[in-house]
């Protein structure tokens, strides 16, 4: 996707959200890792998209790329591979759905916290935190 320019095209399309992209950025990272199971894969897939959209909207590319990775870590706890490994590791084979239900609230709550933090960091309120 990166070599063919698809991520740049998606970045330009998402840039139409304007400043609202600061809200969408962590959500993309969270979904990417929850689906792929890998923060590295999500960063590889969505990193260029985040930077392109940030440059087009006037947001910090560093902040948007970091939000992709930071929120991605919160999606890691919901990835199917991790749920299966965690259940098997503690001898609860077949209890992945129970673990998922217990972790979903934590993951969403922390995602909300990271999203608010990124939104504030994209404004002068906490903008001083971004290099």
C-alpha cells in the first residue's frame, strides 16, 4: 500500500476531516492493532497515512504518528492472537470471550484517555509536549 501510493491517497482523503483528524488518529491505530495483532504492522500500514493527513491538516506529523502507535498498544489486548495465547497460558482454553469482555472496557476507557490527550496536545493547551 505504501509503495503504490494508496496510503498517501487515504491520507489526503482523511485530511478532509481537518482538525477532527486528531480525534480519528488514535482510533485508526487502535483498530489497526486490534485487527492485525501487531503494533509494527499497524504502524507500517497507517504510519504514512497519519503523516500525510497531518501535513495536509496542519497538525503535527510527529503527534499523529505517535498517536497511531500509542493507541495501537491499547488495541493489542483485544487482538485474537493475544487472547488465545493469554487464555492458553493460564489454562483457560476456550475462555477467550470471557477475557475479551473483561478487557474491552479497559481498552475503550484507555483509548478515550489517549484520544483526549492527543486532542489537547494538538492545541496550545498541551501543544508544548510535542517536539
